[in-house]
């Protein structure tokens, strides 16, 4: 849910009082604002204002802030230009080279603490924040902001690795299941780079491990398939001291900790991660070249003028206790992973909980130990029984087919809204692009989709993976 501030108008005599009413999600934006203020800060203020007004962030963390004077200027002339008391700035630390700054809505967010983590080039900033208003009141989380070493030379890569190691070692010292975001300018062209692996890979201590919430992994540099998540450069030609080249690099990211997966305080809001102003159709172009389908012409121009980087946006939402049950092909709410053998597709039979007359399928959660092609999920409510075997029949339920990515022992969660009064239903999954034809192909014979009561499987074709699957159902 996008946070909006509706206005509640109360008349007391002749006084008009405007009270902000927050929605549930907390909107966080990370933005490299290109050497602010520098010599062009005053002329860029109006463009930053246009973008900030549209973003309406609860928290803005920025890189390449140059001074305390710059923080004061940005707070007054940009963040609080329309309303003098909306945002507050975190205490600024003027370290070596450029620095980080954080601005937050003081009616909603409280700054608990901040500190610097030193590296050879630039400091990494830690901000500990707490929600002090609304449904998530009391929830605490951390934001880490940085600007890693730029450049593609071997020495540049080595320095980024050193910076990443300093941060990962610090994060590993946090309590287990801590909630934190790792954001800023990574200056990496691929997730295969050692610095990225240090932040996201498995170590003996995984308390500080983070992940890409949108799972867009690969070689990002100059690849059209990643066009929608490129953040640099907003300009085809160098301008205002910034870089040129058009949008062809994913230099700016926000990673999240694994603590959000099990948190009963805050969770990552699915599909909330976006690169603001990137419509995926400006690969190697200026962000304001022709029509931009993500933002208006004025905002595209403002993004071009303000910085050579685009903002990255993510939302966190309060944990909501679910009313229902997880049905799992295994025991426990978090089923153990296990091997079923070499097959291209499976079909799992789930039974309605005892005492229920109907059930609504709300979520499907699946995990694989290996990485590979995307998986297609499909739901059936019709089946036939013969000799202890159960087979889904007909076509998959309308709206019940979804394609998901997987890999690396990470849960993928898909949302559904499908209600059935049947006692059983079936969930099938297959590799996209495989020779299997489970999800809707008439050539797939029922015998090749059967689940035998008692746990044995009918198997076809082959991919080898350890996996488990859970379905969340409700009787509401």
C-alpha cells in the first residue's frame, strides 16, 4: 500500500487544523544526489523538490552529501520547502570524501541512534530507527548507507571487497534475525562480483547476510534484460559534472536482511521495490528522452537535472497475524527440505482442514535448493479418484497459474484469492521451458499427473532439486 497523507479537516472557531493520517507501509528511498550542494546545489533545488513531492518518502537516505551546510540546505530548501516541520535530519558526520545523510518524517519515525563505520575511502553510516505512530508502532530497524569505490580496475574491485567485508563483519555482530536494509551506491556491474557475494553469501555467521528482494541477479551492466532496474546514468551525455552513458548500470540497490522473512514486527512489502522514473524503455538513453511511461515529462526532466542517479524505493509494512493455517507437504510451519528425485513436474494433493466447509487459498510458498529456470504453479479443484490414486482433471483453476523464480534456498511467496468447497485441491508445478506439460496442455495424460495417497509420486522427465511447499488457507 502506498503511503499517502490524507487531510482531516477540523474547524475550531476560525482555526483550520490539518492532521496527517498515515497508512500502514513505511516508504524508504535511497538516492545518490551527486555531490550536493557543490557549485550547482541552488539551481538543482527546484528539481529535487519536484521529485521529493511525488515520492512522499517517510525516510530518505542519500549518498554524496558534501557538508553540514548541504544537509541544512537540503532540509530547508527541498524536504521542508512546503511544510517547515515535516522532516528532520539525522545528525551529520563529515567524514573523508563524500558522506551520507538521512531525512525522516518526525511524526512517524524516531531516530534511535546513528554511528559511522570507517573504511579506507568513505564511511558507512548506520541509522537505527523506530516507528512511533500507526500500526507498526514500536518496530525498530536499521538502515546502512554507503558509496563503495567506483571504477572497474582490479584495484577498485579489491577496495570494494574490503569495504564490503568491513560492513559484513559489522552486520554479523548484530543480534540474530535483526531487521536491516543495506542501501546505496554499490558500483558493481554484476552479482558475481566478490564484494556482492560477501554481502549476500553464506558464511559461518549469517546474522549479517542480506539479499536482493527482487531477485534480479546476473550481469546488470549494459544488458537490456535488466533495463527496468538500471539507476545510472540519467543522462546520455555528461552533464553538470555527472556521468553520461544513459541508463545502463544497476549501481544503486537496496538489499534486505533475512530477518524480515520471519519477523512478526515488520515485513518487506511484496512488489514495492522500484527504480523511480525508470520505465524500462530508456536503455542507454537519457531518462527524459521522448515519452517516459513511469513518470510525467516534468518529473523525467527533474530527475535528469537533479542527479545522474535514479532513486530506489522500497516499502516495509507491519506484520499482520494471519487467521488460517499453513498446509505443508511435510510437518511444521517451516517444512524441512527434502529430495523427491529427478522430475520436471510434480502435483501435490492438499486436504481441507477438519471441520471446515470451505477454504480460500491465499498464499503458496515454495523453496528449492538449486537454481534454474522459473517455475510455473497451477491449481486444480477438480479431481478423480481410482484405486487410491488421485488425479486433477480438466484445466487449472482460472487465475490459479503463476510463474515464479527460485533458487538459493530462498522462499518464494505467491498470492492467490481462490475459494473452493472441495475437500481436496491440487497444486502442480513445472519448469518453464521444460518438456513437461503439466499446466494446461491437453497432451498431458492424467496418469502422468497423479499423486498416490501415502506419499509416492508419479514422475516424468528430470530436474533434481531439494524442495518443500506450503499453502496458506483461510476459512474466512
